[in-house]
């Protein structure tokens, strides 16, 4: 579906304006659909992102500020997300021995198992939501990288 149809707008000021609106709309479309995978597991896309960051570091502890730096959505509050994941026993928080002002965070076995259980659904979702062939996906990735400069 063309962006004009999706948002019921006939024309755009220019193609740059159209591209920005298209990217914002597409982001919302993907996040909304992706949330359906996580909701049955009481996870948000942002919490899933934190778990993936921690799995990538596992078993080395990671500070909350390092998690924040690596988040896809820089507006997310990493400390709040970590606290919610801690309540669900998906992560552990410990005072950093090297700097008591910092908190070390690690993913728990339960967190690792949850990511493993979600892996097939996420991979299937990624392929189903992107209606492009392999060559087009590669081009899209190159263009998005170029767009961010």
C-alpha cells in the first residue's frame, strides 16, 4: 500500500517530506505488529531490545548506561526497563565492584530461555513484514545506512 493511501493524503510538499513521513509511518507499522509477538510474554519491544543487548554481552555484566547507549530507541529509559525486567526475574542487578555508583546488569537463565523461545517467531515476523527479496533487502539496508550518514 502506498503511503498516500495509508494516511489518506493526495500529495506531499516534496519527496523528502514524503520519505520522512513514510519512514515514520513504517516504523509505527512495524513496532505495532512486532508488539503482538511480545505481548503474550508480557514484554514490550524496548524490553526485548534490552534482553537482546544483555544476551550479546552474556556472561559479562553490562552497566545501565552502556545499555542506554546501545538501545534502538534512545528515548527509552533503560533503568526503568531494567527494573521491570528484574521484577520478572529476566535480569539481575548488582552494584558494580569497580564503581559503586554504577549498576551491573546480567540476563538470567529465564531471560535467555525467553529469548530462545521467541527466536523463531521473531525471525518469521522479520521475513513476513518485509515484502522484499534478498537483493532488495540488501539495497534497503545500504540506503538506510546512507540516510543516517
